[in-house]
C-alpha cells in the first residue's frame, strides 16, 4: 500500500521474522503483494537470551530487494550477520 502525504510517498513493508511454515509465508506475502505491500521473509537464528543480549544473532533475508534496501538499517539494530 502506498500513501501520499504532501510530496512524500510511503510504501508499507511487511517483515516476517518467524520460522513458521514456508508455504504459509508465501501465501501471506502474495496477499500482501495484492494489496501493494512489499514483504521480506527474515527468520532470525539464535534468538535465545544469550544471542539477543549480546547481538549474536543472524538474519536470513529473502524477498523484494527494494524493500530490503528501505529497511536494512533497522535490521542492524538486532543482528550480528545478515544473509
């Protein structure tokens, strides 16, 4: 979905950090796309308290490159490696 506020255009991006069924993720991503929402599949590994507390997590990102480019700075807040 894109909203125009004055001269600014905002595109919504859905980021799925779960490790749920891959087919379910694809189905939801397709529904999002039909509504104009970009999506990224981004499961997080080592999300135990030790991984999260010390920034020792990894994110495996798949999906729209434009969406990734828009949110890659946010990923840096809770990860050590992005693949």
